[in-house]
């Protein structure tokens, strides 16, 4: 379970997150929507402590993420993250990309790490690209590689930061399919996304962020059908 | 032109010259290895270090880049004498070249670090890697590729610079040539042959580094 | 008088004049070589870019040799070669000639890079407007190419200033040679080297900073 309590985040004088309260249950898929600059990506970075926070608390499975005593590197293994810019490691082959962290972070043997890598690459449909360097992969394939890389740490949670925003339109589908597959397998996911179709069809709940605050949260039917907030309705009217 | 060239004494000295050529290579390669390690540290210090460390690195880099290499050799040669430190010619050249290499390479590395997207570090950290693991496994290999070409050029430069050893009494290829030339007064012939040897050394280094680069960076 | 009776004498105020004069000689030979080398280098660079294949290959090989043999060897070699062909030149002239050719080899690469930086489409566009080859060179290639490679040229010029110290091997008393002479006499290496180093630094550092700033400004 991920619990976010009264979370405040500043970039200098800029107040990006203004008191977020949010709970994500095991097995749940949460989509976070909202305009750019609404703080939704920052929320993800705060959850796995790639950003510091100024006030409040993030608790993952009972462990306070930002506490000094927390072994953040250990915690992050349980929180897979996929970025907008897919960030595949260009100097490593697909298999090496995926196998590196199991090997040096979880201390798996070379053989084990490779087996995990092959399994996860097949999982995301890259079983035929094992020894290819990222430069020879399309954007969509690189993004699936990034998903496999995160899955290789066997995380309980996956955080997606606009995983399809940087892709050419014709490549968006394959990545969304992979995310859908994970959701069906019961992965707990927080997806910051601009894909309203995905948010509506795949998520259990949808949260709408506006100017650093969570304006509204509820099942897709509520958000897309009978949104309670005027802001939410306005936003959705514009994106559709 | 009533001068007759005498090449025979030069050819008789050729084995000695080639030996000295090996010494040139040795000093150049060693100074590159030291320069790469030191240059990496200087670049990191300049990019991320605390103020005094940053200041130290910046001074080193700027002095190395903005004064003649010969000045730097003189400094390690007799400038240090003011503090009672006297290095042998071999070490004057090795230390001087390493100092110079480190300064130039540090700037290359700094550019390399800035060319690797900062999101790479984030991605690595998000997988649970420590900062050190992320640097060693993800960032530095990419930096090395970016700076590989300028680095091979600098390797050539290190070979050429080592010829300054002649002026501080070191008998690498140039020093050895001068030694023979001054014994026989066949200055032109000796230095012509030495020029050819340098040319060959440089070409061999460039060919080798291309081969190594081709093996190393397949992506 | 003292200087002749005792071998070692301390660093004196008048020695500053000696150093300043030598610094002037460093500047003189550098400026001449950079100027001549730049003119020749631009011509060579153009020939490399626009010349027939055999010009490109021969010129390329010759210029590459200048960059693949230590400057100090080149200096000694040609200084000893000139008299053999009946052209005994003093150290200054030999030094300036060789340094100019050495500079031209470095500038040629820069110049060629500048011409290539302009790109074929832009030049086709210029020619399609009815410009002659030389008009295209003058009004399109020159201003754009210059901008692209000016910072590299500053780098070359500064490296020639520093490399000019090597002409001392021919007996030309430039700044470093003068420092060496003074050090032998005064046995005060630290202060004298510090002065010499400070001179080079004061010349090179501001210019290299300036060109780095230009480069980053022009890039964006």
C-alpha cells in the first residue's frame, strides 16, 4: 500500500504540490491526469524519493520513504519506474540493460540475472531483440525495454511518468498494450498519463490534478461521466 | 648544394633510436593513464565538489591549458628546486605530461558529463543503484565514449609533447637523437630519421585506437 | 660589474626589463606566425575542400605530417636544412617560417571545417540566386563559416603562442629562454618562472574564456 499524507513540495519559491492525500491499495491501477505543470509527475518523483519533500509523508508498505533511516536504494527496488524519456542505457544491449540492476543491486549471479532479463524481455514482447543495442530499437521498443528493466527488480509497484508522451503516435499503442497487460496481471500501478482512453479503460480510479492540488479522485465512470468538480469537467472538455 | 648527406651513422644508431622511441611511448602512455584518472577526478571535482575542491581543480585545469607545456616541464624541473625537490629527468617529463594531460582531459570529461542526459542518472537511481554504482556503471562508460575521440587525439599530443624531454635532459627519442647528433654533427640526417619515427609512432597509435574504439563501442 | 665578478647574483629590478623584452619577442614571433599561418591555412583549407583529388591527397599528407611530428623536431630539422641549400637564416626567421607552416597546417583543418559547416543546400541556394562562385564564397560561406570556426581558430592561435616557446631551441631568446638564462644566473627559479607563467596565463586565459563564451552564445 502506498500512502501519501499532506505532501508539500517546493521548487524554490514555486509551490508545486500543495498538500496531497492519497492512498493506493495493492493491485490497484491509478491514473493521474491533468495539465502540464499541475504537479502530477512531481508526485511520482516524491514517491520514490528522486525528489525531496518539504512537508508531509510518503509511506510504502509501512516504511516512511523520506525518513533518514530508510535504505532508499532498497526501497526503490520495490518501486519500478518508467520515464517519459525512456532512458535506456545506450552502452548496453537490451539484455544487459535489464540484467544490470538485478546483478549489481540485488546481487544475483550473472546467470540468474540473464535469465531474469530474458524472461522480462519476452514478457514485454522483445524476445527477438535480446542482443540488440537501444540505438537499433524504435522509441516504442525502447520504452518496453525500460518497462522490462523495471520489472526485472520484481517490484510490487510500478510508477509510469507519461510513458507514451515522447513517442510517435503510431508507437503509442504497443506501449499501452504492455501497460494494459501488467494491469491485467494484477500489478499495482500509478500512471501519470495524457491517454484518456487508457485512463478510462484500464484504471480502477482516476485522479485529476490541478495547480498542485488533487482536484478530484474517483472511478473512471465518475471522472469521465459525472465529474463533480467544475475544473475537471473543463479540463476533460478541452482534451477531448 | 655542396653538402653530401651521410646516412650511415644514423642507421648504425637506429637500434638506439628505436629503443628511445619505446621510452617515448612508455612515458606518453603512462602519462595518459595518470592523466585520465586524474582528469576524471578533476572534472568531477569541478562539477560537483565543494568550493575549495572546485577552486583547486579549476586552477589546475586553467594553468595546464593556458601556459606552455614547456613552462610546465620547467616548473617541475627546476621550479620545484626552490622547495628542495629535485626530480630526475624521467619524472620531470612524466609528472609534467601527466599534469598537462589531466588538465586538458578534465575539460573533455566535463563536456562529456554534461552531454550525458541527467535523466540517465535518475533512471539508474530509480532501479535502486547507489550514486557510485550509477556513475561507474551508467554515466562514466557513456562519458568515455563521448571523449574517446578527443582522447586519442590527446594521446598523439602526449607523444609529441614528450619530445620536450630533450630540453630537460631526458633521453627519450628526441633527447637521444640530440645526443647522437651533437656527437657527429650530422644534425639534419639524425633529426630527419627521428621525424619519420615519430610519424610512424603517431600513425600506429591512431590505427590502434581506431581498432580499440571499434571493438569497444559497438553501439 | 658585479655580474661578471660573481657568477650568481640575485634577481634584480633590471632583470624585469630583460624579461619584458623577451616577452615582446614571444609576442612578435607569435603574431607574425599566426598572421602568416592563418592566411596560408585558409588557402590550404580551401584547396583541401575545393581542389582536385590529387591536390587534396598530396596537400593533406604534407599538412598531416606537420601535425604528426613534434614541432621541436621540425624546428631543428629545417633550421639545419636551410643552410644546406644555401639559405642560412637566423633563428628568428627560421622560427617564424616554420611556426607559420605549422600554424597553417592547424588552420587548414579549421578552415575546411568552416567551409563544410556551411553545407551544400545553403550554397546551392546561394548559387540558385545567381551568385557566382566567389560571391557565394564572399557573402555566404565566409560569414557563416567564420562564425562556426572562430572559437577553434582562437584555440589554434593561443596554442601557437604557447608553442612559440620552442623556438628557443634555435637560440631565439623568447620569454622561456630568457627565464632559463636568468634562473641559471640568479638561482631563483620560482619567482622567475612564476613571472613567465603569469605572462602566458594573462594572455591566454582571457582570450580562451572569451572564445568559450562566444562559442556557447553562438551555439544557442
